């Protein structure tokens, strides 16, 4: 029989998973985007003429992942690519009016709420939470799974229609 504290820990993990799923569904209903697509779109809006490589570094996503996401955003008419006038090898990205209106319709992401609240905590408490989360990963034998700093379920460069 499980102890009360084990059950409480499992419920806490389940609440986080459910919140991530619900957040993704709300975002998809409002915008048709996944959380990772929204983050890339926000980055393109934030930095005019940004390159895919800069987005990958900024968001800590793989270059191929960012390229796949940009392909989807471009196909949906949310961003456009253009060659740099000075260096034709370089691709610059910009948001379209449709992309800007999609951002306006987007609800806040769960990880933004987390970042805002987490940043207000004292450093010792942030370190304790991190240690606890990493330990949970060890207990679940998932420490070796590569993950971007994103609260989302599934592969980050997926399409909603996949």
C-alpha cells in the first residue's frame, strides 16, 4: 500500500501534467499553435530580422527543430523568410500581420507564469525546487531524456494536425 506522501507526490506530478495538457489545448483552440510554435513566433516578433540560429540559441531548441517550426509558421502565413541583402546565405525572419494578430489572441503560456513566479523566489528556494525536480527525474529514470525549457507535452516541433 502506498504511503500518503507517495500518493500526494503522484497527484502533484499529475496536476503538472494535466496543467501542461490543458494549457496546450487552450493555446491550440485560441491560435492553432503549439506552445513551442508560439515561443518561436514571439521571438520573431521580439527581434526584427532574427535568424533561425539565433532563435535556436535563445530558446535552447535544436536548429532542426526551429527550422521545422518555422516551416509550419510560414506555411500558415504567420512569418516570412527573406534573404539578408548583405549576406545572401543568411535567412532573416519577420512576423506577418496575421502572425501579430495570432499573438494577440494567444493566452499566456504556463511556463511564463512559472518563470514569473519562480523568479520572485529566493535563490535558495529556486535551488531546492530544481534539486527536487531533478531528483524526481532520477526516480522516474528519465534524467537522460533531452528536453527544452518548455512546459509542453510531446515532441516540440510537432504540428497540431499530426
